[in-house]
């Protein structure tokens, strides 16, 4: 399975191409918002999310039938920025489940800035 192409189609909000990567009975969990989706619901949520998006796959790890990705997702005008960590289980080269964790990008909280601890990664 070409996970980079899956992410390409997801970021393009290309429902037809995304669907090709999933087993019919697959499910997706967004833990941050306590949501469980069927493939159809997940693709709808992804493709109908307001605005146009882009992103960059920053990391891919493979463990047997588990693909772990870290992706920087941002709006084209770069007003919104997120990092998503996805645990993608596959079977016969199709996705059978995804557990995703989304986080908003931003600056460190004021209390840490005040303490002058930590430094920028980039």
C-alpha cells in the first residue's frame, strides 16, 4: 500500500481515490473528539471539511500490518495548522482501521514561555 498516495488524496479531499484504500468494513476513530466513523462517514467528514488543504508527511513507521504516520496538515492560506498521528492497520493492502490523534499547532503556553524553558524544534 502506498501510504504517501493515500495522504495525497486525503489532503486533496479526493473522495473517489480515498475510498480505494479502504476495506468495506473499515472504521476510523478520532480520539480527540470521541468520534467513530464508517469509511463513508470518514470520507464525508474529510472531504466536506471547510477550505482547501495541503500537508507534508513527516514520518512513517511500519510494524507488521501497522503503519504509523505523522503528517503536518495546514490550510492553503496557512491560517490553520495541525499535526496528526495516525495508526493505520492494514489487511491485504487495504486499510481496516485508523486511530487518529489531531493536535493544533501553536506556540508554547505562556507559563512555559515565562519560565524560559525549552527551545524551538525548527
